[in-house]
């Protein structure tokens, strides 16, 4: 037994040594692997915890003897000892790994904090750089938009702003929906409107009597007071007349407000600032007027979204229409009549909804489609804001602190943008048909109000001098176009001129009686040695007007008046009627044809029209949108047919440009008549020639290709022998004109599509067509103005280069011969 026990002990000692050696080796491998690979401490501990089980298996395999029971008991005790050893080693390794992990986390946190600080510093630097770049740009933009104002003391500024706001508040309370506008309009339409004709007749007679009596020339102290009182009666009568007809012409009250507000501000000047010059006082009003305008707009904007019944909806329009004096239009809508005379079948259902009983179709909403009253009442505060903005800009002109020409140009752009925005808004709101005339009336009233500032800011002599200076400037810059304007005056104002001559003769008879000694009409300063055949028949003002007319080049003026008349008849009567009939026939004739055939026909007709010198491209694009859509929508769908029409129109423009340049300009450049028709010797065409021959595609060159007259520009390029491809590329921006014009034609066609019940499938198409035409018009005139700007700039700054361009002698000789013939004809 002793040798056997010794042998067993030796084997056990060897196994224990093997277990310790293998355990140490496994632990060292696990720790080194965890440290090198930066494993998570928990994962390393799991490896260590699994090691005893693995080594236990090794010890069991190596501890096999003949006596298996003793071997198993020995293995059990050895396993317990080994687990204790490995447990302590595992705890140590966990502590070590936790320490290293903490250091790693701290280092990562430090690096993250540093990166965040660096990023914040970089963002701060970039933000400061952006602010430094944006602030000057924003300042320049505000200088472009905002009027120039003079810094004032706070109390003066607030006092003037309060004075400016009083008429505005009274108008908003009395004539807009923010106040009692609906009730006031209802009272005026029911109680005052039937007296308006008597008021108008009396006012006209009274004003005519004052004109015959030369009330404006009553110079005595008593005469001045009487004159001012009579003028007050005229103002009151005019105000009463406009208020009386506000049911039919709802823009009357806002026009009255604009004029009376300037009279109010003038009265404030004479009452509280009488020691200050008028021009100085007017210049102070720019800032208060602008501030009041913005506050009113902000108040109206907040009020609009405050309650549902303050918003502009179809229901609100229908509810307020009859109350504000609008008459329902039952043409083709007899089923929409109600039980009462002039009433409608639908009824209000609460403050913001309408009830349509059975038998009352939704199309009955159109009985008030031409009613403008409700929109004017709802948008009244915005119109007040726009009017004050107009006056704020105008006061900067009168003040003389800035360049009048620059400020006028800036203000014209802003005012046109506001007018266009108001018109588009009214069109979308369903008030477009009459709102155009309303905008014209409001603009005229704003100019009349501005005239009050001018009249009060300058003495009579100063006004006459400034008008003469302005007229001389116009003659200097645009003298060659004056006969065109005079021809238009002959066509439009001849009846008015004849009436003025008759009234002037009657007024001269009254003056010859010399019944009013306080009246001091002007006397003639002409040489009395020269007889004046009109002296006893017309007033001095009438004689001056006749002399001015006699000084005109009447042959040229009459020629242009004939051109205006023919153009008016052609465009407003023949063209409109013929175009409607032609397009109706063309749509019916092509609706059963294939898209390819219709496209071929339209391209052929379009090319022929483009080759005619007076025909522009816009009517051709409009026709494309009307004709191609009905055919293409069956195969391509509505949207793709519109895109197809735009592509065909663009291709047609490029094709016509190529034909005009190569076939007419290139092949017929030796024909004197063609070069004369282009106008190669005129300063405009010579400037265009200078811009077109520049290499590349500069902005002026592209502006000429897109904004210049189609036929002369393309033919000129052919005469100059310019390459075709660059010119076609420079013509591609014409897409900006093609797209809205084709859309206008497409929407025009879509507006007429109805379902079986007679209801329009696309009720918004009419408004879309109107807006598209407006956008196309803006783009067209924008292109023309841009081209004219670069041409005029070239004429002004590159005169030496223009003089270096040789004159076409053949064309000059022909033009001289025609000029001699014209002079002989005039003689």
C-alpha cells in the first residue's frame, strides 16, 4: 500500500503542477489579449471565468488511473482548490481592466470635449463671417425697399405718426370689416345711392360755374376766403358723391381717404408746425407714414387669422354681398332666384357658412362673381397700408434729400410689384374682373393726393419752373417719340379738346363783361403789334393751347394717329373677334386629327407667321397651348400634353430664328430694302450690332437675342454673318416666356371644359389663365426693358466704337431720297 500511495501522491502532485502551469498560461494569455485588443472588461472576465471549467476537463483526462473512484475524489478536491485560485486571479484582472477602462473613458471624454470646443469655435467664426457678409447685403436690400427718412426726435416722430394714423383709423372703423364697413355700405346703398345722381348733377353745375367765374384768380383778401370756402363746398360735394355711389363703385371711399389724408396733414402743418417750411415738414412725414403703414398691415394680418369669420372665404363673400349693395346677376341662372325680389336661393348659416337648400345648385355662388364690394371691405386696411406706403415714398421726392430720379425708379418698381401682387390676390379670391379698374382708380387717387403735397410744398413760380425743367428733360431724352404720344392724344382726346375750346370761348365772353373786379385773369404778353385773330374769341389759356398745337409737326402726328386708330381697331375688334373665330374653327377642325398631324400644321403656320416682320412670338405660343392640348390630352394626358406644347413652341422659336438668320439675313444681305427694313444705320441697331459681335454669350448679348424684336434681331445676325449655334443657345432663355404663355393658352382651353351638369371641371383655370398672362406680360416687358437698357448703355458709354462702325451708304442714299420726298410732300 505504501508504494501505491506514494505513486498516487506523485501523480497528484504532477497534476497539480500541470494545472497551475496551464492556469497561469491561460490567465496570462487572456489578460494580454484583453489589454492588446482593448476588449470590454466584462468580456475578459467571462473568458477567465470559463477557464477553470476548461482546465478541469484537462485534469480529468490526465488523472485517469486504474482506480477510477479515487481518481474522481482526487479530481473533485483539486477542482475546488483550482476554482479558488482562479476566482482570486479573476477579481484582480477585473480591477485592472476597470482601471484601464476608466482611463480610456476619461481620455475619450477629454478628446470629445476638445473636439466640441474646436467645433464651437469654428461655428462661431463662420457665423461671424456670414453675419458680416449678410448684414451689408441685407442693409442694401432694405435701402432698396424702404423709403429714405429723416431722423426725428422721439416726441416729434410719435406726434406725426399719431396724426397720420387718425384718418386711417377713422377709415378702417367706418369702411372696412375690421370696423362697421358692412353696415356703412348697406346704409349708403339703401339710403344715399338713389340721391347720388342729383348730387353729381349739382356738383358738376356748381364746379362749371366756378370755372366760368375764374374763381382761381380771385386775388383779394376777401376773394381768397370766398374761394377757399367754395373749394370746401366742392370737396364736400365730391366726397358725398363718391360715398353715394360706393355701392356700385366701392373704391370711392379709399380714394377719398387718400386725398383727404393729405389735406389733413397739410392742416396739421399750418396748425402745429406753421413756423417750419412746407418742404421740411413734408420730408419729416416719410418715416411716420411708413411706420403707420407697417403697423396697419400687421394689425390687419393678425385680425385676419384671429377668428374664422375674419378670413376671406366664398361663404363670407356670399354673406356680405347683398348687404353691401351688390346686385345678383341671374343671367343664365334663373333657378338661383329666391322668394324675395332680387333675392337668392341660398341663405346664411351662421357667421361663416352658407346653406344651399334642395334645388339651389352650388353654381348659384356665381351670381355675385362680379361683386367687388366685399373684397374691398375685407382688404381695406391693406389698401390703406399701401396708400400710406405710396405717400411715404412720395414725401422723399418732395423733400429733395435724395436723387429724385433714383427714388422714383425704385418706388415705381415697388409700386408695380404691389399692384401686381394685389391684382393676383384679388384674382385668386374671385374679385379679379373689377379689381383692375379699382387699382387704377386707387393709383390715380394716390397721385392726386401727392399733388396736394406738391401744391403745398412749392410756390406757383417754383412749380412752373420744375414742370418746365422736367418737360425739357423729357424732350431731350425722348423727343423723337413725342409725335407718337401726340398721335395717341389726337385719337383719344379730340372730343375733350373740342369741348375745351367751346368752354374757353364761353369763358372769354364772361371775362369781357368785367363783372367781377376781384378776378384777375392773366393777360397776354405777346407783341401787341402782331394781330391775334383769336384774341376776342378764346381765353389766353385757350390761345396758348392752340398755338402749341399749331407748333406740332401735324403731318407726322396725324400719321401716327392713323396708325394708332388702325392698331386699335385691328387689335381690339378685328384681331380679337377673328382670333376667337379662327381658334374655334381650328380646334374643331383638328380635334379628330392625330397629334403628329396637328403638330406639323402648327409648326408650318408658326414658321410662316414668324417670318413676317411685325408678328411677335407670344401669340404663336398662346395658340400652341390652345390647339395642341385638346388633341394631345387624349394620348399623352393633360400634363404631358402641356409639356409637349412647350417643347414644340421652343423648337418652333429656334427653327424660326435659324430660318430668319440664314434664309433672310444670310441670303438677302445684299438687298438694300432688307437692310433698310432692319434699320442698319440707326443708333439702336448699330448698338445691337456692337453687342452681338462680342465673343461668347454675355448677358447683354443674351438680352438682345431674347428681348430684341424677333425678325430684325435674327435677320441682323444673318447680315453680320454670325455663327448660328451660339445664337440658338443664347436664345434658349426664351423658355421663360414660352412657359407662362403656353400655360395661359392651356388654362384658357381648360376653363371651357364642363361636365354633363354644365359645371366647369377646372374652375380655377380661368384665374390661372389670367395670372399666366400677367406673368408672361411681365417676362416679355422685362426682356424688352433689359435689352433696351443694354442698348442705351452702349449708346451712352461706347460712342467711339459706334462711330467707328461704317455707315451703309446704299441705305443712307435711299433714306435721304425718302426724306426729301417727305419734306416735299409737307411743303
